[in-house]
C-alpha cells in the first residue's frame, strides 16, 4: 500500500507565504497531498480559513505553527503539529513573540538606511498582509521589487542574513517554552529543518539533546529547506537520537519555493513518521 502523502510544513499570507490559506489548500489538492499542515510563523491565524478550504478541497488539514526560538545566539524554528489554536498557553506565547516584530522591522530599516537604502519599512510593511508578522522575507521582497537585488536569496546574502549589515538580532521564545506551549495545546513538537542551522557536530548534538529534554518528539528529515544530499545525514540523526521523522515542503509560494507541497521524496522506511502519532 502506498504511504499517504503527508506534507507537514507550509506557509500562507498570514505569515510570509504568498498564497492565502485557501489557495494553499487548493494547490495541495492539485499536487496529490492527502494531509497538509499549515505552519505559519508565530501565528495560528490562518487555520480557520484553512479548515474550511480543506473540507472543500478534500484534503486533511493538520493544524500547525512554526515558532521562532532563540537558543543561545542561534535562531531555531520549532514546528507544532496538531495544535489546538484556542489553547491559552499557545496563543499567549505566540502573541508575546509577535510583539517585537514591528520594532525589529524599524531597526532593519534603519540599518538599510545607513547603507543608503531608504523607505524599506513602508515598502516591507505594505507587502505584509498580516502586519504583526512583518518579517525579513517582506524586506527581501521589497528589495527585489525596488531593484536593489536580483532575487530573494541575494537580499538575504547581501543584507538580511545573520552576519550581514542589516541583520538585527532578536530575542524570540525560549526553546523549553515553545515546546511547552505546543504540548500544552495537545500538539507534537518537531525541530524544523535542522540542517539549516549550520552547527558543528558538538553544537548539533547539544541542540538535539536540549530539544529532546524540552519534550521535542520529532525532527524534519525530508524538507524543502534541506538539500537532497542532507536527507541521509538527518535520517541517521533521527534514528540515532530516537526521534520521529517529519516531511514538509516549507512552501512559501510560486516563484520562491522550488518544491510544491507533496512533491518531496517519501521518508525512508527505516524512519517512524511523526504522523504515526495520530494516523488512523
Ligand atoms: P524572520 O522570522 O522575520 O527572521 O524571517 C525568517 C524567514 O526568512 C524564514 O522563515 C525564511 O522564509 C526566510 N529566510 C531566512 N533566511 C533565508 C535565506 N538565506 N534565503 C531565503 N529566505 C530566507
Ligand atoms: Mn518563512
Ligand atoms: Mn523555518
Ligand atoms: Mn517554514
């Protein structure tokens, strides 16, 4: 029997995606997804719309969120799956980290202004449909539109990535808190795209241990945010550290994400999928 096509990491216009929750669910139906998680950054705003669209599209919706975490000087992302968005601990916690985004945006704009690039706060703000979720992706899109860089990647490489001149350090949630909010709302905590943090083996192992100690249950192995050659290594990490494995496109929208929901390779059969926790 073919495995169900689960895609457990995707964004909408409620954070930094380009498709509305409805458009995302319609796309998922076209690409053959059986169950999709909407995991917007630091907000569950889009889930209500997504639920209605899921019913119409005949796709199962897994309610999710992707929480920004500060682990030492490193920003980690923790995905919560099967969360209850009405749980007070989760909604309060997410509210507390969203609060800093406008102020951080002003600092990013000020740093760009020092480089002679003016008007980026208004430009990015106009592109953010959900103003409380103003993020670096909106700045990147604005810089592309303004002709300052040729594409999103270049905006990060030149200005917005850690270590670049318009990077503004920000304190997000504590790892233990983020996992606790997810679990208190009935969800499963998944470490997002662990290969993206570029950690040396010692720190990588420490991250996995801390995540486990905090109550984390799964790590993403096959994700649009890993290069295909990274899958084997994170598969090994999942098996060695006893984590369930997740799969998700980390889709942000047409023209920006090369991999559509449901189009990634399947998880290797040696792995226990995170959806074994709730499937059937
Ligand atoms: P923020 O939460 O505002 O710091 O924005 C983080 C988002 O920026 C991520 O979820 C990605 O969508 C995007 N991002 C971060 N780094 C890069 C990069 N190097 N290239 C493209 N997009 C990136
Ligand atoms: Mn994003
Ligand atoms: Mn992420
Ligand atoms: Mn993401």
